[in-house]
């Protein structure tokens, strides 16, 4: 087996382990300050701007945001910071894998 082939296999293994470690996490945030139906849109946009966020579902009724994110790229603190900067301080209500 040539060196070239070995490098390819190494790269392949590296990629595979990367995929294994890149864990998708879902967090439910309690959002405060949402007073009208436009607010959830602002909250959603602020969260979508965070690198690593895959999907955002904001519920005006329950004042929560369900955020799916890659924990290799971002962490919950960044999500909280994003909504706070948009004017909606949030707390973690549920953290699931
Ligand atoms: Cu509003």
C-alpha cells in the first residue's frame, strides 16, 4: 500500500470520527419579553444568525424557542446571548440530546 492510499484512509477515518463527535443538540429556551406576534420572528432571526444553529421553532403561545444546534460549533450560552441582544432575555428550560 502506497503512502498516498494511507493518507486517504487516514482522512476518511478523520472525517468519520468528526461526524461521530458532531452532536446535534436540542435546547428549549424560555423567552421573556415576547409581547406581540411579531416578537417570535425577531427571536427566530436572532437565533438563526448564530453559527451552528440548524433550526429554530419559536412558540408565541408557550413563550419558548426550540433550537437545534451543532454543539461543535456553538453552545447554549451563545444562543442566550443572541436572544438577549435582540431584547429577549432567555433561560434554558430543557436541554436534550
Ligand atoms: Cu412584538
